[in-house]
C-alpha cells in the first residue's frame, strides 16, 4: 500500500506548475502524434540541424524517409549531402526474392537530387537478370557522380553475367569517365572486359587502390596488365588464377609501382578434370616479394583432388591458404615443404587419413603460422598436441572440430583441451558440431 501511495504522489502535479510547462513536457517526451502542428514545430521542428542530422544517421532509409515528412525543417535535413555520400541500392524481383528493394521513386529522387553527392555506392541484386539490368540503368544515369568506391554484389548467380556485355560496359563507362576519383572497385562475377578496364585506367589511374574482379571471364591477362602498368597506387588486387601470369607478377614488381599490400587469387574449377592449370615460376614470385616484402598473398582453392598438380611444387610465398574442397595428404605435405611465409591455413576437408605428419611438418617449417582451421579431417590427439607444442603461443586462432580429433592411448578428448591450453597459454576447447 505504501508503494502504491508513492506512485500517486509522484504522478500528482506540484503546486504552481503552469499549463505551458505541462504542454512542453507532453510535446518533448510524448510521441508527437495527435499534437497540434504548432507544438510540433515549436519543439521538434526547431531542433538544430546537426542534432536532426545525427538522429537521421541512426535511422534506416525507410524510417529516415518517414521522418522527413514531420516538417519542412526535417525534410531539409533529409536532403543534406552528408546523408547521401554512402548508399546501397537494393534491387530484387518480389516474385523470386526475399530481399527488399529500394523504392523506384526514391531511386529517381537520388538520381535527380543526389547523384553528385554519392561517394560510396554499392548495388545488391538478386539472381534475376531484370535486377542486374536495373542496376546498369541506374549506373548509366550517374553522369554527375564523383564516386570513390563502387561495389556490385550478386546475392546469387547468374545476375550480372546474364546482362549483355555491351549494356554492362556502357553503364560502367559512365561512372569510370565521370568519377575520376575511384579508389575501390569490387565487381566480381560480371561481364567486365578489357576495353572497360582501359577506360577505368585512363580516368582513374592516379586514385585506384583496390580492384576486386574475380570470375570476370571477359578480362584477359592483357587487360589486367594495363592496370598493373598504369595504376601506380594500386594496393589490393583480387583476380582469378587464369589471369595470373609471370608477366603480371613482374609488372607488379617494377620499380615504378608502390608496394602491393594484398594479392588475392581464386583458383576455381567448375568441371572436374577439364581444367589444366599453368605453373608460375619461382623467379616471378621472388620478384614480387622482393619489391613488396610485406605483401599478403591469399589463395582460395575450389579444386578437385586431381587438379592440384601445378601448385606448390616449388617454393611459393603464399601467406593465407583456404581449401574449400577436399585436399590430399600429398598436397598438404607440399605446403609444409614450400610455403615458408604461411600465416593462415584453413582446410575444409581431407578424408579419412590422419594428418599428423603433415601438420607437424607445417609447424616445423612455417614459422609465421598463427591461424589454423580444420573441418572434415582426421588428426590423432597425440599428433595434434605435438603440432600445438611446436607452434606454441603464436597460434592466435585455432579452430578444430571435435570430430576431427581421434583419441589415442596417450590422450583422451577430456585431457586434450587442458594440454592444448597449457601450450597456447590460454583456455582452449575444440569446436562443437551444430546439432541443427
């Protein structure tokens, strides 16, 4: 009863409280719906521009658009250039996709009023050709743009690959010619071609720092050589292995280039046994590392076991290796022998042969290794502990599924985590397989 009495007192108006004060409290802390227009404009509408702008930055695009209809002042803030420097166009077909799509009226408003404000732009499209073509149509209208980063993201194939090469190239040319300050471009899985790259280089050679263009079958080694020869500020490059060549590595190693920081190479095979992969000479790798001694060379492999023959037969300065399909014991043995700069190794699958010897060799020879992940593989507890003991505390990331580890006469799974934790210098447990 006492607590209930306190509530009544707290809700009672203090003597002398004016009606104006009461009204202000309602306007400032209430929802604002149903209040008079004068009250809304006096309190919410008169907030400083920078306060409203800060509020808008925390809202989703839909909520921001709704908030812009509160009053004229909020609508003015809605169109402040700072809010339109970063924008992601989402394009999908409602009949085939769960993705939300940016409203066509908003797209036209952006093109009409904010094209010259856009700086960090991405297009997220579903798998339909219609969505990809709509993205190209928008790009074609950005004639007053000054874009710095551009990303084309397909949530599922084929998307951009089904757009005609002429339509795609024409749309990109508008951005490449008008921006003149592009620094980061991510256009994987697109019909990008050599002439488009030449337009890019001709207009943005002084600013381009990142180019990510894996799975672009119309780009030839000559096209990427054009980029390597003229974009002297290039820091990050991602491409398919079929474009990689000794000539390209030597071009990236020439004195006029600044140091390349990241080189990502996707090695992909869609048809088992039908792809013959070329070999890169050790001298070409050495030239790149000599010119850019801190370069990270990242390789993603999606091959079948019989397609690895061309790789790691000589010393290769790769730093990060990811195997998305099964890889043989022999291949892992070559990595231990010929990848002295290796920092991270992730093996999705291997088979049913324990990898003790291969892991111990990797620990012995790859002195920079700090991260390891094993999926559907097998390692004895004894061999795994020996691997961890040799790597010691430098293993900052260690992700091993519990099913990978085979108990032996020396170590059970219960004892394993204590022994591994001791050598790592921190508490460690194997990962558990999800039950769903």
